[in-house]
C-alpha cells in the first residue's frame, strides 16, 4: 500500500497488504430485536474469523466497549428508520422507509442524534416478556434518560428528501458515519435514493433482505448514486443485518488498516479502505495506462464498471474454464468518472471494490 510509488496515470484500487480485518457493520442484538446478546454475537463472529463488529441496534445506541480485546474491536452504532415519502400509511405492512445506519466515529460519542422513546419502551417490554402496549408516561420518562440529542422525528408523517438530507447532516454533526441500508427492501426508487446527500456508504448486499422476498443486492443503486454526484466518495458495504443465526457470515467487508484499534479502523472506513464481499476476495488491484492488474481469490470473472456502465475489455476478461487468481485486463478506453470492480466466484459469491475517482487519466 505504497501510494508514493504510483505513477502519474496510476490508480490504486486495492493495496497488497497483510493488515486485513474482516468486519460485519450491521448487526442487531438483544438490545433491540436480535436473537443473540452482544457477547454471543462477538463469539459467533470471531468463530468466522471476524475482527470487527458494529452493533447497530434499532433506534438505540449502546456502546459495548467492554468486548474489545487484542483480536476484537466492537464499533458502536444504531439503525434509524424514517418513512419515505412513498409510504402509504393504509397498507397493512408497509416498509417503504429509509433506514440509515449510523456508526460512531469516536469512543466519546455516547448520545444518539434522535431518541424514539416509544420504541425504546417496546424493546424493554419485549425483553421482560411483557406485551408491547402503549408506553406509560413513567416508562417514557425512563426511556428519555437514554443519552440523546433530540427526539426522533414524528414517525407518523412523511419524510421527503429534504428532511432526510437534514437528518444525514444532523447525524454527521453528532459524530457518525451514515450509510443507506437495503434500498430495494425499502422500496426506494433510484431517484428517491439519489435525492439523499452526504452519505458515507450504501449497502450493495444485505443478507436479511435476501432472506425476504426482496433482492439482497443493491448494485444498481450504487452506480445511480455515484453518477448522481451528491455523495462524493460513496463506499459500498456487504452486511448480514444480523438478527438470527441464518444471517451470520454472509456479507462482510475486509478493511485494510495499520492496526486493530478504534481510530485506525474508523479512519480506514472513512477513507474507503475496504472492499465488500459475499465470498471472493480482492488481494490487489491497480490501474495504470489503461491496464488493470488484479489479484483475487479463485474467481470466474472480474467486471470493470465506470460512470457510463461496463467498461469494454479488449483482452483478459474471457470466462476461463478454471477459476483464476491473477487478471491483466487491457481496457478499450480510459474509464470515465470512476472505476470499480466486481469479482464473481462462479458459485454465487461476489466481491465489490469501492469506486475510485478517475479525475482525468489522460491529462
Ligand atoms: Zn433496516
Ligand atoms: Zn438492520
């Protein structure tokens, strides 16, 4: 990962490094509606070789710093839900709503931007095996002792794009990286999503969505938002959205960072120093003078995309009979706007790089 050795026309997409940390950045524990306690989530993910788990319970920021050790870093976060402007309040089970994942960027971030006191009471009652009835004033008063900056906006009203943009800004000011979760599951249109600004990342894969009737992949949204230009440097995530054992170990990111500590991992996430995967891995990728050199785990194909769509490859991209690990792709023309790679292992597994901006390769 030595950028100073890059040539003028060279773009490093994935560095060669051994400092890799496997991470799940979207999980729900018994703090909200997950099956497992935070301790059990740590145990299960460590068994799959993960070093980082972000605890993102619904509407509730809880730090689990006591779970940190030399081989494991817990990140604090939460998932917030807002109705989208497409929400029809008369549908029996609506889920046209914007879900934002918030990751705290500093250990001293303990207050969530918005508190949904009624939801807090629901989860508290569920934990005690009590019916999730309307909250009493006493219960709401206890809920409001949770550290927070403001009340969750009224969920019974619509949230237009301008409001969602304001919420993203509020979360950033409060010290969070903000990702847009599972847009297909949320029934967002491409233009709904493109109206949001200031996102750090987008889920290109969500395991929980895959287990429902909705597509688990959101690749089309990634290109739409990158082309839209309102979210510069937008990254892509694969996540489990863990609630039960069916979710664990299906979507992750590999982070490259100097070491496994909070500041290093957050800096790497902010900078996009990771790739998303549901199986294969990128080991190295660089673009120089129209030639893309890529190393992967055994894969059947590597696709190159830019803001105009798939980039034509003159040679090197023919599907081989046997999986390959080294790829030299001679591009037909320089990519426009950005370049990103998607590798497929031929067994349903994919890996996605973050998009790397290509300001003007031929200059
Ligand atoms: Zn969600
Ligand atoms: Zn979730």
